[in-house]
């Protein structure tokens, strides 16, 4: 069993233990719902991180070719921060580059990562919210719902 799956199972067990304990304590449903949402968001972040980890780094060996046919040597792995609707995760990506040629991260195209740190889903939701108001109001709303610690810029 991989680490991500083990952690996800642990979180699911904690969620159900939490709800049972709150019932015994006679808590109000709104309080339980708020905490449950937060725990489910944590589970989502862990599951998304496990997915990315299972995809690997995109390492294609000592050399790879870019779209223009240039041979590029492997340089090193780099970490990029990815802001999802569940919160930030780290994505470790293999980097290929040689002098005078733009470097590439093969994993970026494999996963269809956005150019910016914000997930396409997060950008989509923020854009839809901003249509009816300002970007600042959309950001405020997204942060209040998802408790995301970032500055969203669609």
C-alpha cells in the first residue's frame, strides 16, 4: 500500500470517528458540518498529492527531445507549488535543458499543468464568481469557503 492511500484511509477513519464523537457530545449540525468540510478538504488534498506522486516526475532518462527536436539532457528535479481547490500541494518535476535552448518539464504536458500556480478548476470558479463582482470579492468568497491561504489572480 502506498503512503498516500494509507494516509487517505486514516483520514476517512478519522472523519467517521469525528462524526460519531460529535453525535455523542450533542453538537449542533452546523458546527459538525463546518468541521466535516474542512476534514474532507484535507482528504482531497492528500488524495490529489497521492495522485501526483503516483504519476512520477516525468523523468524520461538521461536525454529527451523537445517539440522542436532538440536533444535536452536531464538537469535535476524541481518542485513547483500547485494551488488546487483543496489547498497547496508540491509537484516534483524532472527538468531538461541545455545552453541556448529553452528547458522543459515533461510532466507539465502529461498532467496538463497550467502556466500559473493556480489549478484550472480554481481559475474557472474564480472567473465565474468575478463575473458578478470584483476579483477582490471573488477572492474573498473563495477564501471564506475553502480557507485557502493564497492570493487568487484569475
